């Protein structure tokens, strides 16, 4: 079976930013699916629990998109800082709390 896709085509798709755009759209769809699952089925994590993780990943993707597009370095740095802050929020939310003994 022959394929018309070449490694060069894939490299162009990634370096043009299209791959990142598709992944960002999937992150948005994931957030919407989590909201819908929680709202209509009463199952799944609350968005507040998932939001820091989703924001961290999205900010990293936007930083990569900006870097590939040769945007001003400051925008990339801001996105990386936002990703780090969201990651820290996610860690704090997941960190086990110590219980005080009675």
C-alpha cells in the first residue's frame, strides 16, 4: 500500500503550526466534554480540578506555536510563565493534605 505522505509533509505540517492548532482544538473539546459529562451525567471531575492541568498544557502549546511563528520572545516567555503557574496550581491541588490528629 502506497502513501502520498512523506516525512517532509509531516515536518511542514508541524512547523507551520497546524498540528499545534489541531491539538489546541482538542484541548478545548476535552474541556467541553468534561463540562458536559459533569453537567448532564453527574460524572467525571469538576472543571476546577482539571482546569489547571488543561491550562498548563494549552499555555505550553501556545508558547510552541508562538516560537514556531517567530513571534516576539516576550509572548513566548509569558505563555511559559503561565504554564508554570498553572502547573504549580495543579500540584498544590493534588498534594495530599496532612490531617491533624484529635
